[in-house]
C-alpha cells in the first residue's frame, strides 16, 4: 500500500520557488530519509505531506486521502488522528508534567484525562522514559526531551505516519543513536511509516531508503 503519493508538487511564494516540481512515493511501513542541502525544500515538502501547505500539484495523496479535495478542517482532523509530528527541538510545555505533555493531544481529542495519561505513560515506556511522567520537562536532558516529543507523536494508537524534521539536529552522538533506535523500533513494532528530513549521514544510512532533494533556482521571473 501507499502512505503518501505526491506528483508534480511545486510550492512558489510570490516569485520565489520554495520547492520545485517533486514526485515522491512513500510506501506503507517504509522509513524514508529526505536529504539535501539547506534551502532545497525538505521542510516545505514535509509541510505538504502534513497538509500545512497547499502546493500546485497534480496529486497529493496521504494515507489514502486526496488532500487537494479536503477542507482545512478535514486535513487537520487527519493530521491529529493519524499523523505524528516531531520537530528539530523539543517543544514541551514547562508548566505541564512530561506525561501531561505527551497526553495533551489525546485529552483535547476528547479522551478522559486518566486514560490519556495511561496512554502517555505507555508511550514514554516505549521510548525508554519509564518513570519520567511525573517530572517537569526542565528535569530532562535534551535527548530525553526529544524522546518525550516522539512519545507524544506516538501516543495515539491510530498514528500511522510519523513526520520528523531534523529530529536529531540538537543531539550528541549517543542521543542520536538512541533516538533513531526509538524511531526504528516504533516503525517495526507498530508498522509505522516514517518520513524523516535530515542532514545527518548516520541517520540517513539507518533509514530504509533515501530521497535527496537538489538545490534549485530560487527565483522565477515575473
């Protein structure tokens, strides 16, 4: 099956080509590394897959849904229910405990608080942070906080696609290895599809497949 299929995707902001025409096929259960120099459009392509940017395109299909035919609200529901998102740096809320940070999306989706926190603790255990749920984010190392961010993305049992933008950029070598262990284990045990943008050669080599974006002409004549 296909987790994502993008055909002739292009993103232009005013006269600046943010992302040139790109075709991408992401198989169900695949772990794919998206590489390329800064400015080649990696983050923009991730935003297209997440439905955060509307490109000119022949086709953008994600998890069996044609994003071009969906409303903003419908895409937001799809993103909340079936996609997990991890950014470069942990963005945990300092006023919440780690478990509350991981479970907050479940609570907003209507799950009872107790059940949401149970799911959060299960997700934290999956990423090697068993017992850290009652702590504040400030008590975690950067690597632990990033693993908590991954736990938050994986907490919903319905998550089918993990989209990660440079998830190891701020980590030392030991934590890079640990975070990749967590992501790959989740992909294997949960049949999860992963689309991961990275500059790190080690990270790319551990993924099942690599797609390299090339530098492009930044401006289009008016």
